[in-house]
C-alpha cells in the first residue's frame, strides 16, 4: 500500500465497495428478521451474513497494520499527488490515531475471527426477549385480552386509569423479574466480551474502548453525567409539576406516561403520522 498513491487508492476503493455491499445485505437481512424474530429463515440470513462479515474482516485485517508502516510524510505526499484519496483521509487518520491499539497483521486476523463469537450475548438476548420469553396476558376494559409485549406495554402504560396502568407495569416487569437470572447471565457474557476487547486492544477501561471508535474522550462522557447530576433540580421540578397536574399525593414510575392534559385526546392514523414526519 505504500508503493504508490494509485495502489493505496485502489485498495481503499475496493475496501469501501466491499463493505457497502456487505452492509446492504446485512441491513436487508436484519430488517427482514425484525419483522418476526420467531421465523427461522430470516434468522438464518442474519447468521449467514454475519459469518460473511467476520470473513471479510479477517480478509482485510492486514490493511490497518500495513497503513501504520507508511510514514506520515508519504501519506501526505500521496494525498497531494492523488486528490481522490482525500475521501479516505479521515479513515487513514483514524488508523494512525488508533496505532497504540492496533496489533500485528496475524493478531488482527485472530481478533477479526473472534467477531463471530462477540455478538452471541446480544443475539441470545434479542431472540429470548423478542420471541421466546413468555409474556403475560391482560384483560382490557372492553373484555378483550392482550398479550403484553413491548408494543402493547408502550400503548397501555399511558392509560388514564391509574389502577390499570399500575397493573400493566407490574405484569410487564414481573415477567422480566421471573427471568432475571437468564438476563443476568446474558449481561455477564456481554461484560466478558467487553473485557476481552479492552485487554486485547490495550485500553485502560471498557469505557475508553467503547468510545474509541468515535474518537470521544472519556472526559466528555463523564462530564455529561456530572452535568446531568448538577441539574437534577430541573427534573425534580418537572416531576413535582406532573404530580400536581395529575392530582396525585405520590408519583410512581407508572405515572410518567399518561397525558397531563386530560381534556385533549389526539390520535393519528399511520398515514397521518407518516405525512407529519415527512
């Protein structure tokens, strides 16, 4: 890649085009699977394209280590010689920025192959939560029974009847409580994944590792938390206002979603909502 600007540009173009194709296929498979995570066909497509992504990562794992062997002066000369390379200047700059966390060519290939395993905790969580986890059934005021999945919970947690929405909350989160050990094991698997990448990439913390790709200092993350804590009084004022407007003696989590203005009842069809968004 350091032999000429033309070779470097040809590699960057090919690399970019390959990943564009991959993400189109991955996006299609994922959206198809999202329609119903219980269907095995789309799940097979998701798993197949992820395997392709791992293979693609391994096949191109030589690029970053090789870019790091090219002197900065040479890169600058290439950019000047071939203006088209400017499209990839930020990518090349990012590679240089992550030099301390980039391993040898062979090590990078092994790390890429580990990617096939790294998504397992989230995959198991997604399938269990969206497809296999038993959901409670509630009876509406009109006598109809509703399976209390994520969509039904989002709808009925805003009900004006406080006793009903309290029941919705208790039933919905009670199901999660029943399977807390399963969710805890999934979370622990995700933590072990994060620890692996933190160690193999030589970061000081999992937080630093998570923010590194987007070039965000950990200080920015921590400042956001400090700013939020320093301004909690604004949130507390809002909660007090909500409690007064709803006429409650005590505010609970299940009181956070009903409308504050009972006189107004606005509903939109899907088509009306689409028009408003556009």
